[in-house]
């Protein structure tokens, strides 16, 4: 049985087209997956703060609004997203309702790519927060019990863990990561 050159030509063209179509479909699928996995906001330019800077993020970040830094005023943090939680605090021994933005959302916004976050307070206290802590969704709180946090009240920002929601958080290791008077995050 002899196969004509027309049949061979047809199948070789079909095979090339099929391979190219499959490759294009695979590349499109990969692009969609990457777009879903990468927070869209993290890719947007970060505007300059209009008000006083209350948080600066440095280190392994992909989005900045100053040389090597992402600077945030209160309005910029509020624009990332708003969350609240009520929990017992190790500092006061009472339950408080905190409002602010998720630490993970802040890190996503600046395209953070590190294993640890060094949280630095105005008094130079530092705590290293492993990225694995983001599973608890700690809050960068700006209010407590409906009142803005002031410097004398652990403000302007306070990293707060949802201690009442996770039994594991009732531990000194995590208590030391509740950084109040937070002003800088260094992604390492």
C-alpha cells in the first residue's frame, strides 16, 4: 500500500498546527495561572503618600514609591482593605476590638518575596515574624475599641494576632511578635 504525498503533506501540516495550538493553549494556561497567583494590586504602581508616613516597607519587595522603599500613609493602608478582629491581648490582659489591614495584604501590595519580616517599633524594638505566621492572618491595627491608636496607646500601628481564634497563639513565642508603635517592616 502506497501513501500519496498529498496525504503525508496533509498530516504533517495537521501535526505542526496541532502542536502549535497545544503549545499556545499551554502558554495561555500558564499565563492565567500566574496572573491568578500574583495579586493584581502588587503589580500596580504605588502612589506617593499624601499624608504623614506611618509605615515603611523595605527589603525584598517589588513595588516601591521611594528609592528601595514602599511608604504608606493612613489612607493608603486603609485603601488596601479593612479588617477587624476581637481578641485578648497579652499586653493588657483584656479583649479588644482592633481594626486595620491584614499584614499579608500589605506584603502582597508591595510584592514582598522573603522568608521573614522584621517588624521594627519606634523605640527600636524588633521582632522577626516568619512568613509562616501569615497563616494566622495577623492584623496591622490602626484602631482599638473604635479609637485611633496614638503613640502613647501603642500606636500608630500595632501588629495583632487573632489569639482567641488559634490555641497555638497562646504562647510567648507569638506574644513577642505583637509589635506596637510599628513603623517599619523589613522583608528578608
